C-alpha cells in the first residue's frame, strides 16, 4: 500500500501540480492550505480523490491535527519570493520559519519529511553552485528558507532547492520570470529587462513535481540530504529567456539600469547529484513551456490583479 502524503501549501502553484501527479500514481493525498489564493485551484483534484483540509501552518494545533494521519509530509507552505517577503517581513518569518517548526514538532521519526527550499539560499556566488556551496542568503526570503531547510535536514528530512519555476498550474502565477515575460508580451507588447546578463536556472513546474515524487520513492536512502532540483540544460541568462519569449511572441524589450535582485542570483547550478542519485532529468524545455504559458495567458486576459511582476 502506498504511503499517505500530506502537502502543506498544496493549493499553491506547485502544490496543485504535485497533488495531481501523486493522485495519478495512486497515492492517497491530502492538501493542507489556508487558501490565500482561493479554493478554485483544488476543485478539480477532489474528483481525483484528493482530500482537502483548511488550516494554517502557523497554527500548531491545525498542523498537529493533520500531520499525524500521514506517512509523508511534503512541506511547501511558504511566502515565496523576495518581493512578497519584503512586503510582509513578520509574516515571512511566521510562515517560513515558524510554520516549519510546527511541522517538525508534529512529525515523528517514522514519517518522511521533504521540504521545498530554493536556490535563493546561495546568495552571491561566483561560478557554479553545488549542494556543497555554502549557503549565504542575502534577502529575507533566502534567509528564512535557509533557516527552514537547516531545521529539516537536522531532523533527518530532505531539502529540495528548486530552480526558478515556469509553466501552467491550476493556481497560476504570472509573476515568475518566464511566465511574466510571456504575459507581458501577449498583453502589453513590451517588457522592461534589468540585469540582462544575470544567469538563472529554470524548471517546469511539472518537472519539479516529479522531483518530489522521486524523493518520496527513494526517501530511505536519501535521508538528511539536500538536492538542487533542476537541469543544466535550463541554465541561461535573463537575456536568453526574453529573446526566446520574443521569438514566439514579438515584443519590445527595454533594457534598463533600474531594478535589482536582493538575492544576488547570477550563477549556474550543478544538478549532478539529483541526476545521479535519483535519475532526474527535465522533460519540458524552455520553448515548450513558453508555448504553454502563452496559451494560458491568451485566454486569461489582462488582469492586473494577477500576482504579476516583470
């Protein structure tokens, strides 16, 4: 019998994709979420047999009540990205750090614990990052994720440092780098590009879900380890990304001196460990993802209420 999987933050951008993948593989899945972005993203999952529980990861009683009924906890609940964390610094610590403490307090040694981390924990790095590269986060977001992943690793769990995600999800985000460029190309016909030479590493949201699935399937032999989750084929500069978007959806690109990245991300990432240990490889390339996001952006319409930023 497959283990019962709880996904904290399961109604979010990556959580809804992961829940669908696990359900399709026969796993009993529960989503635990406060539904900050509404309930609609999970409605289609109910038909797949996914259980949905409303709760707040910052409320210890909510967490303990749901964690105890599962064999695996995939901890995704977080304020994601430096803009959101900088806007709500107190909440960033309460959710990203305090929420992780609550999950750990509710978990037992017999349960699997996998947490979502980020390449933002690296901070400013010269050259390529491996899992041995010291974590020196610069932004509040990076610092809270580094603190959370350390707690999980110290408890014997697994940390997944995700590349920058793109692609379509039931809980869509148009503020992510690739998605934002596509959205602006279709609806505005222009975008502002700052720090065009900065390097990023990208990953389709469905491939990220596969990374979590592989971690669950191989958990006993990877306890206490951290993995960069991505693929070297998707290491590229911001200029490369915007050029690929503009090649399919023509737009005017305005290169500006304004703008900064508090995470100081400008490096490539090595993904040898997850490739060699778990057999992971990205299945969706950048051009395919751009086409997919373009189809979604086309019928979503221009709504500045989207979580949206260039």
